[in-house]
């Protein structure tokens, strides 16, 4: 079998697994089928791109497990009119899935070198509805509020209040919440006229949501086969606050 046949077969196996595990939203399944996950993992892990596992992407961070990406995306209940804020761009994979299902994605990452690689991927895949910046996502993106949806892809002890306030009434936030790594759950938080409704969806393990932009003075390193250097400015379509 050549590499493309192998990837196609692995992808079908993964989609079938997601279906069996309760992912019924055909738009979500179709987005997962169309986005090449192998494009978002370091070369050394391409063989495992369609395994249902999280993989390292450098800077101690991970691209989430496909089942978790699928479940969180399904829970967002997206439509083509939605504007969504993602905290934790990482590899750019989750943002790319979201870009297929809503109008515009705003995505914030605290590691500038990771974001640069993700932005390059968006360009190569010709995805034009993702806007990014390097910043502390806990502060949200005040110039673009309110958001119809917010997804946080790193775990916090509690959902950041600033982010809850940047969501419109009727809006949904999907976020891993929990103090310890072995006690995190995905929550669906819906903003109502007079407050917020919380629903606990599933247990997960995420890397932590950390404050401030990551320091980048000595960041010319080789990680997972990728050269990550941070001496150039990132250029995004929107102003970036570094
Ligand atoms: N959505 C990503 C998964 C990223 S892992 C993907 O599809 O690959 C979580 C990411 O959140 C990491 O890249 C980490 O650097 C980032 N992160 C953690 N705290 C953050 C913060 N306060 N603001 C922005 N990004 C943050």
C-alpha cells in the first residue's frame, strides 16, 4: 500500500471509531474527514496522525486526541453565522476544524513559535477565516467581543470570568475545567439572560492554561524535528499584542 492509501484507510477507521463513540453530527465528522491531521503533527509522528491519541507538538504542548476534538466541536453546536474564540491555537488543528463549520475563528496562543507554524499551515491550506494573535488568552479578545462560541483547549481550575463576559447571551463555552490533571472534565457553559448554566460532559486530560505570553528570548531550538525560532515578528491580519 502506498502512503496515501494507508492514510485514507486509517482515516476511515478513525471516523468509524468516532461514530461508534457517539459523534453523530455529520458536519463535524465531515470536517474531521476533510482536514489532514497528518499536516498538523511533527514529521516523526505522521504515522500516528490517525490514531485516537494526543501527540506532542513542541514547547511541551500537544495536539488533542481526535475523539476529544470531535466531542468538543460537536458540543459547540456551530453554524455558519457563528464567530468563535479559541484559546490555545497549538498546532492549529482544532482551529482548522472550526473554520469549516463557522464564519470566523479568532484564535490566541501564548507560544509565539507554535503560532507561527500554525499560521503557515493555514496559509498552505488556503484557510482565510482564521485570525490569530500571540497573547494571554485568559484576557480574551476585547476588540472582537461578543463571541457566539468560545472553546478553551487548555485546562483551568475555573472558567476565566473575563472570557465568560466576552460571550453573547445564548452563547456556549466548551472548556476543560479541573484543578488536577487527573480530575478535569469538559464543561458546556451556556450564557443565559441572568447567568450561566453548567453541564459536565466528559473526563479529559489537558495541558494547563497558563498566564501571560511565554518567554521567547532563547527559543531557537529543535523540537520534534521542527526548527522553532522566535526572532521574527508574527504578522497577523489583526493587530497582535505581544
Ligand atoms: N487546540 C490545539 C491544542 C493545543 S494544546 C490544537 O489543535 O493543536 C493547548 C495550547 O494552549 C498550547 O499550545 C498552550 O501553549 C496554549 N495555552 C495555554 N495557556 C494559554 C493562554 N493563557 N493563552 C493562550 N494560549 C494558551
